[in-house]
């Protein structure tokens, strides 16, 4: 449990007139403990395996609220599925996505951030965030296993 994230979420829930329930904070804690990218069903299964009584609907609904309040970021990596990742105290980063095996590699390049800032400034736009994904194939093809479950790493 992180007191600051609980305060952020509580403030958001109150401002949006959502109920403040222990189940929502249970989802928050599990979601922020996850490493990397995850799907709602993956989080639900993890929670159930740790004897949570949470419902699938509560997980899905709470993840949407967490994304709306900015503690999580929703991602789509071209596979038609929504993934989430923590946005709390995380530096901006971008993604390389293998269209063969589904591997996701995170990277940061300050030049990309500069481009985003310049383009926004030129167009009088105030950015709330951005997503930069490069789709391609793993460089080392014999290590790239197409039979992988296209699972996010």
C-alpha cells in the first residue's frame, strides 16, 4: 500500500462522485505492484490466485478509473487488446513491439520528448501525454519465437 497513491485515488473518486470502496484500493495496490504491461484478465487471475474475492467487473471498472485519474496508462500494442502499466513516478518511455512474438521493449530517447514538446508548442497544444510505438520484428530472429503466447514482457 502506498499512502500517496491512495490519496490521489481517493481525491479523484470524490471529485468524480464515485464510491470509495476497499475493493477499488485492492485493485490499485495489485496494479501498481505489477511489473511492466498487463491485461485486466491477467490482473484478475493474479488477484484470485492470492485469494482475493474481487469480481472481474470490479477489476475492469477500477482499471478504467485508475487510467482516467492518471495512476495507470492504457496501451494498445496492435494486438487488439488493452494493456495497462503504472504511470506513478515512472519516467516517459516508448516501445518497440515485435509483430512476430509480441515482445515489448521499453526505451527512452530525449530527442523524442523534444520533438513532442516542439510540435505541441508550434501548434499551441498542451500535451496530456503521448504514445510512441515502433512495430517490427526482433533483430535476432532465431531467438524470436512465433509460438510465444504474444504475451507482454
